[in-house]
């Protein structure tokens, strides 16, 4: 009787052990997250110190492009070194803007202020391919330079095609008049990342957000934060838009410095033309 009891216990333990083994094995075989899905919540990085831009590629293996990529952003745009005008005119004929109004949500994602569009009706058309506007990020000071000069801030308008390709319009921001187009958004900027995203009551008129003169510099680069994915079609508007000192200071009081250093051009062409 006692032996039968012991054998029964041993049999149960063996079954539990087998189940545990396969449970552990299944967990280990779980798929690894794609690098395009990594966010600040997954891997910590920053703009200074041991996890700053010079160390991004060492923070996570998915960030290798941040240190080894050849088509990285941002860059310094030298006005005298833009590529030939004939090629630029061909590019201009392939590109058009389809901007109107959109309601945005605004949140602090820890590295910048992110405004996400609640509609996908605004777009950038490149060679008959539609890139839908998804959101806007802000940086202080600017990430790109013109002739070696920084601006007070820079806004990035993100667009994505159905295939996942990215195009970004960069807007330089300088001190001047209050920006009424972004006034409500600025009033709702969350001071920290613990606050929930806020839905703006009024739409942002994207046409009015852009400067009157739409001369742009186009080049192929990357996103300017980890994982520094390349293949991004950049359009940097030459004429800056304005924000008041109060608006600029409100942002810099939250993010004193959230711009990536200038990256090597590595022989890339930069084209200048007017955006339609």
C-alpha cells in the first residue's frame, strides 16, 4: 500500500515535469519583436549621456543602423551644393501635397511631443504613390541645419505609404509671432509622459501650418531616433515658420534638447525645388 502511494506520487511528479519542460520550451521559441515595432517603452535611450546618440547602436542590437548606417539623418544642407536643377525639376513634377484640416491628439512620449492625426485624409503624393499623414513630432533645437546654422525648433510631419515606406516633411521654426495654427495644441502639451493623450477640440489647418514659400530640399535619409531606419524620403522646407518666444520656451521647458547630431552626407544628392 505504501509503495503504491509512493509510485503514484512519482508518476504525478514526472507528468508535471514533462508539462513544465514543454511550457518552458514553447516560451523560448516565442518570436522576437520586429525592429520597426520597437518604441521608447521597449528599450530606453536618450539624447545625452550613456544612452545618448553616440551609444544608440549599443543600447539594443536593433539599433545598429544608428551607428553603422550610411544614409542617416539629420544632415547639414549646404545651399551651394544642391544637385543639378534639371533632375530637381523632374522630381518636382512627381510630387504634390493634399493637405486640409485634421483633428489631432497630443501626448508626451518621453522623447518628444507627438501629435497624431485622427484621420488619414491628408497625404503627400510621390510618383503616384500616396503617403498618408500620420502625425507630427517636434525637436528643440532643430535637427537639420542650413549652411551650418540651427533653428530654434523643427517639426517633422510623418507620412507612410500602404507598403510602410516613409516620407517626412521638415519645418524649421524660428522665434517670431505667435503660431495661431498650433496655439490649442501648445496649450494642451502634457508636461510629462504619465499624462494621457489629449484630443484637441479644433482641427489644425495643415495648409496654414506650412510657410507661404514652399521651396524644399529633398534627400534620402533615415528617421532621426532609434532604430534609425533608412529609406526615408525627406523634404525640408527652406522658409521657417514662426512661434512666439513663449511657445518655444514652453516646449524647451519640457525638452531642453532633443535633437540628434548632424550625420555625414556620404555623397548623397540634395535637390532643391518648389513643393506643389
